[in-house]
């Protein structure tokens, strides 16, 4: 089973975690900068030799900050 990249957003912050079987492997939180969060989560994941994930957007539309985070993570080397 592939780990999942779970995303949560609040009014100020954007949280991204890579979770495998209920255990958090990598996490990032950024204040209103989804591109930096996507790049950082990709960098940390690749350091732990995680290359492929399933994108869990938690019901949020694939638009705006969620899309920017996903695009930055893909550009950083993660495969969804």
C-alpha cells in the first residue's frame, strides 16, 4: 500500500503530512505559502526514500492553494 499525502487547510495555515498505515512519516506546515510547503514535503519525502504517494485532499476542491501544493510537490519529485 502506498503512503498518502494528506492535506488540511485552515484560514491561516496549510498542513501536509505523508501517512502510512496511521503513522506520520513526514509533516510540514506553512503559513499561507503552498508552493514552499509542496517543495518542502517533496524534499523531506525524498530524503526518506518515498517517491510515490496517493494524494488525499480531504474533500477540498483541487483548486487554488491545494493545486499549488500538489504542483510544487510534483515538481519536487513526488509522483501521485
